[in-house]
C-alpha cells in the first residue's frame, strides 16, 4: 500500500505543480544587496546634481567595473534562487508525504470561490 501511495502522489505531483505554481515556486521581488542600493543611489545623485552641465571625465569618479557590468559584483540573485529551490524541494516533499491534504485543500479553495 505504501509503494502504491508514493507512486500515485509522485505521478500526480507534476500536474499539481503546473496547476499551483505559486505554491511551489517563489515569485518574490529580486533581492538587492546594499552594494547595489548604494550604487543606485550614487547614480541617482549624479543624475540629479549634474543637470545643465557638460559631462566630462574631469572630476567625475566612477567605478571602473561599471562600464563592463550593469550590476555590482555581488550575489544578489543567488539568495533568491536558493530560496526558490529550497521552497520547491520542501513543498514537493510535503506533497509526496501529505498528498491527500493538498488535494482536499485544493478542492476546498476551488469550491469556496
């Protein structure tokens, strides 16, 4: 019986994940590091304070890596990716072990609307 239960829940899992993607995949806003926030504030400050002037390289100090990369060299999106993978794995394992509860919850939400 246990083997049949795990087989059925594992077979249903991909279809349930397609139907309820928000339960399994993180849709949060991208994580922005303090370095990226500081660089964005620096750009905003430069844009606001250099109006009506000619842009020259004299007296303007910039990050030398700024021209080769749009973002700072940090791990901004790595934490978001790790969170998404961890949420996906944990929710998949919970579905395999507690499949009937997920299905009953889905039916309840469907008929409550």
